[in-house]
C-alpha cells in the first residue's frame, strides 16, 4: 500500500511492504532501505528523492503478514512514479 502526504513542493510517499511472520524483520527492513537508498543515489529526473529514505518500522501485524513502512520524500508530483519504481525493484 502507498499513501502520500506533503506540501505544494514536496510529498512523502508512505510505502508499506508486507513480509511473512517468519521473516527476519531487521534484514527485511535493511533490504527495503537499501533499495530506496539506491534509487535516491541514482538521482533520476522522474523520481527525485529529496531526503534520505527512512524506515519508520513495523506498521502493522496482519492476519498473515507484518507490514514494514518506508517513508520517502520526493518532489511534488513524483511520488507516484517513485512508489512504483521502489515496488518494482
């Protein structure tokens, strides 16, 4: 799930990633963070990430998964492309 928040010049993409209960949460969070950091370092025109991505932590305990939240601050209008690209990687 992806949610957005922000101002007229920037947006925060809240990207929720579900993992199985037997997943090493610290390892999963570090992999998610590394994927977002790689995109941040690439500095693409269509997905301008303006601050270092942050793992917010465990967001939810679902029926069959744990949700880890990633927060990525982008330029306004680029949050959708950024969220799609992170999910694809």
